[in-house]
């Protein structure tokens, strides 16, 4: 399996450890940087990794920044990407098995190397279950399609206000 990996300065050290561990485990790893601890902008790395995954060049992506949140937000702007924030093993298992996440974002500020390696292992070894989850992903893909190009499309067949009220 080919893995795309990237980080900003806050995630640089953890990204280096993860990259080396993945290679040692036999994965092919494409490292999009950063390659130093000098200050950088996380959206640049999120887009590079997400684009590589969306194109099919890599099967999965891993992004590391301070919290993981900025990376996941930026990566999810690339059509076809389902980036999820890693917070524990069960959460990562579910984002793979239920949401078919193809990019995992990790917060270096809150995740030590051993925990990050475990989360990545779960991410890479959990399969998507399909079934009812595939139906839900198709709905997400339709939302993405309706909202591409910067034009917000009208949502039909749903009382959005009722959904907001709960």
C-alpha cells in the first residue's frame, strides 16, 4: 500500500517518526514535507497529500499538525477526500469501517509517538464495511457534488430547518 504523508512545522518530528516506521513496516511512503521544523502553513501540505490520495496515486494519507484539526479541514476541501481526526483507537476504527476515511489527521500536541503509531496501524488495517455505510457515503458524495464550484445548491427533499432543530 502506498501512503502519502505530510506535516507542518508543529507535526514535523512526529511525521518523521511515522514515515520511518511505515517504511520499516514495508509501506511505500510519499513524503510531501515539511522537511524542517521551520514555520510553514498547514494547508499546503494538506492539499498536497489530499490531492495525491484523491488522484489514486496513494491509497491513504496521513497528516500531522499541532491539533490535527486544521489539516483535516483543509484536506476535506479536496473532492473525494474523507479526512478524519484521530483521537483514539476505536474512533479511528470507526472512521475507517463506517466512513471509509482515506486521510487521517493527527494532533502532535496531544499524541505521542507510540499512540500515533497505534492509530496509524488501526487506520491502515481496518477495512470499510460497506452496506448501510455505503449508502451514507453516497449521500455525502452528493452533498459534495451539489456544493462544488463555490455555488451553494438548493437542498431538496429535506426540511433543513427541522434537522437543525433536532
